[in-house]
C-alpha cells in the first residue's frame, strides 16, 4: 500500500505562474490570431475527413443491406420534380 503526501499549493502563486505561462505562449495578438487561424483550418479539415469517412461507411453499409436503390429512387423523383419546375419557369 502506497501512502502519498498531500501538497498544499498556494493558489495565488499558481495562478500567477499560469498567467505568466499564458503571456509567454500568446506573446502578441498577431501570434494569437495566426495560431487560432491554423487551429481553425485543421479543425475544419478533420471534420471534413471525418464526415467523409462516416458517410462512406454508411453508404457501404446501406449498399450491402440493399437500401441504396430506395434512396436512389427518392432522389431520382426529386430530380424529376425539379426539372419539371424549372421547365415551367423557363
């Protein structure tokens, strides 16, 4: 059985050290904006790749289960309705 000591941390000192570390990390607004921009790009890239994988996997599963012809027929019907609507507008 291992006994550990409780260490009392001065919260004011810890908060000051944290603020100093943040100030060093984000030393200027331009640096902060550049890091945030790059972070946003990688977040969007990850979300896009993840969505493509999930949709591809769902399509593969639906294809194996035989649901895609039903979904394909549904979209074909929507396409016919849209083509008729556009021909009336022209």
